[in-house]
């Protein structure tokens, strides 16, 4: 994979589409954690790992969203870095949801995702 030149820029329209997609995915992530946290069931220690994954992944997504809002995100190098970091954050959030789901299916935690 070739690296972008330091001064190479991407089209603003392309960046805006990525910004929209990142914002929508960030919104879904925030909504998921909001609904999960507001669950009236008691917390247990087994709920800590998925919560940590969700929190870290969402923090990365927020940082990337802020990076994409900056003017210098039109530089291909910065845009590519933000894109990679966003995918990492998305993967971490997905892992957190997966851990929470496995805990729920196995009946390990008190925070129910499936009812």
C-alpha cells in the first residue's frame, strides 16, 4: 500500500461523506451504551470488560470525529490516519458488544441485552 505524499489533499466532498458516516456510527455507539447503561438491572464484575471496551472504542470514535472536523483533515496523510483509527475504534466497540452479548447468552451478567 503506497503512502500519501505529505501535501496531497483529498476532496472535501469525500471527507464530508466520511464525516457523515463516522457521525452516524458514533451516534449508534452512543445510543447503544446509553440504553445498556440505563438498564435497571444490577451491575456485576462481569459487566466491566464490555463497558471498558465500549468506553475506549467510543472515545476513539469521538477523537476521530473531532479530527475529521479540523481543516487539516483534508490532507491525505491525516485523513488516512483518522480512517484507520476510526476502524480500530469501531472494532473495539464491536468487541465490547460481542463480549456483552456472550455474557448475556451464557447468563454470566445481570445486565441483559436480550430481554
